[in-house]
């Protein structure tokens, strides 16, 4: 199932992120520079008969899917196990768990549906065949990703222009009054003005910060942000994003 290597009598599996591996028996798995899966967060609550199936299925995901998705699974399973404490995962357990979920958390069961199907298909003990049949007919209505933004939700949606201006002014004041350092200031600016994901920002290198003279004789400032959701290898694809001279200078100063 997974690529393995041996080191000091431990079996290590190769994570989805290149150059990262983890021991399936460890309590925490380091899957990339930003993501650590706390397996014990779930395993300490598991019935002993479910441990093998859970750990091996989670390892399957860790080898094939993004670290953030594996963490999401781990967190959702934690909620499920804490509420239901099952010794065996059967129909009534799933239905009772579904009844505990408010509308905004139905997505938990969507994630678990995929995970339990994989668990069953891998042949480990713990998931009843009738659970798979139930999932095949169960309709789970969840809000589409981005709904809060599209509907301009005042609590979860995007900042209004005045709110965005106030936020930017606040982080600038925090820097000028030495409440945050240059590194923190530049990170906050990049998040605020580019909207890039944390993994994209932390993957930047100095060469990605570019000042270039165009054919029209104008100076252009931009950054090449690594793409992370296309299933490509680390830093194999980039997207160019134009910056203001002010943000470029701040980020460049921090980088040097």
C-alpha cells in the first residue's frame, strides 16, 4: 500500500509531501514543515479493537493526501469517538452521531463517510458492511465552500472595505510602535493583501520576490507564489501576483 523504509528497527512510511516520512507507531506524525498529526489525540479514546484499523487507514491517507486533509480527518474522528465511544462502527452509531451534529458541522460526516469507506475497503476490522450501504444512500446537505463569501456573511464572510482598511492600519501601527516585529508585519501584509494560504507563504524563497523593468520602462513588483492544490510536486508550479512598491519593500527588507 505504502512506500516503506526501515530505520533503527522502525518502519517509516513516505508522506505525501516529498522528503517527509513518519513512523506509524509514533504518537505524532510530521507530514510537512507546517503540519503535525497528533495521532494520540484520537487513539487514546479508541476501543482497542479499532486501533489497528484507524491507524492504518489514517496512514493510507497520510501517504496519498494533503497533510491538512489528514489533520481534518483526525479532528473529525476525535469528535466522533468522544461522542459515540463505539467498540464497533455500525449503522446505529452513524445515525446517532448524525443526530448530534448541528447544520454547520454536517461536513464532519461527509469527511468520515469517505474515511470509513476506505477503512472498510482496506479490510481492517471495525466498520460494518451495512455502514457502507447506509452511506451510499445517505444524503448529506452541506453548505458549499465559499458560501459565506458569496453571501457576504457579516460574521464569517469577507471584510468590508472599511474593515480591511482598519485592519491594515492596525497592523501598521502595531509595527511602528514595536508591538510586532518586521517578520510578523510582513506576514500580516502578505495575508491581508494577497489572500494566499499559509503553506504558500511559508514556502516562499528570496528569489520569488521580484523587481523587474518592463519593456515600457516601468518598474513592476511581484511575487511568484507556489501553487499547492494542483497535486504537483513541491514548488513545481507558480502564480505571479503583482504587489505595490510599499509591500514589496517591506517583504524585501524582511527577506534580506
